């Protein structure tokens, strides 16, 4: 009874949170202040009420999170699997890098980078900046550093514009807070933020798991 009651409250909060973001952000996120307000209102509400995902703790064992590449479709898709299910993370449609590497190889290589960092315990934050001479999505030296420590995704030259990299980060964040409601990233446009340039991976995973749990509960009704 307690678990059902807790799950019901959690689902209601998540729906209200999603509706709040939708009402404030009709398209992609444009205002960092609005996004920060949404983050604060959403995660603080869950923390203050002491709610947790009923099937597991917020912090997952490293081996229960898996980034992998699905090549069963026309366009390879990088996916993320957690105990509650899986979501499409990045869909590889752009052919820019095919002069160097196929989309399938690139998908597998980048999934392996994410997985290796996750297993090593270094994937605490995801941010953007430069890795060598190329714009990139990366693991920062520390939150808010604005510099890349480890490479996750090399981006095209057009992402030399930090505002375009910011849009990708914002979109990745939305996948974590709104699950499958937001389409997977195309690496051409998108929208995602937490401190303004980085994602707290633990909170991001919590959002994904909460959304998946809500979907599972609806299927069981």
C-alpha cells in the first residue's frame, strides 16, 4: 500500500513537472533562468518529500547502466538501458563523419566511451567545449570549468559556436527529464542545461528512470 501511494504521488509530481516545463517552454529551451527554475522546482520537491523510485535507490550500481549501439534499424541508434527499461539516446543520421568512419562504427565507438566512463566512475557530469582542436560533448575537469577532460562526442565544425553546443546539452537534459516525450538527439539541432553548461548525470539518470517507471506503471493499470 505504501509503495503504491508513494508511486502515485511521484507520478503526479512528474506529470505536473512535465506540464510546467511544457507551459514555460513551448519549443526548445531558450532561457537559462527558466530552466534553472524548472530544475529547482522539480528535484527539490522530490527531495523535500523524501520520495524515491520504489524499485531501486537513486544511485545505481555501475553495472546496471549500459550505453550501447543498436544497429537493427536503417540509422544506428545509441541507447541507454537502466533497470526500468531503455531509451533512445542519439540517432545517427548525419553523414558528415563518414569520410572518416561509418555511422555504425561511430555509434559503437561513442557508446563505448560513455560505457567506459560510466564503469570507471568518471561520468559524473556531461558538458561541452573543445577537445584538442574540435568542438565536443565531453566530461569536464569539474562542474562549471568550461574545459574538457575526457572526450565523449566529437562535433562538426559548425559547433564551434558555443550556443549550438549548448542546444545539444539542453536537449540531452530534456531526454532525462521528459523521457520519450522528447525525440532522440540528431546531432544537428536540439536543446539541454543544468549549471548552464553541464548535466549532473546522477540527477539525469534519476529523471530517466522515474519517467520509465511511470510508463511501466501505466502499462500495468
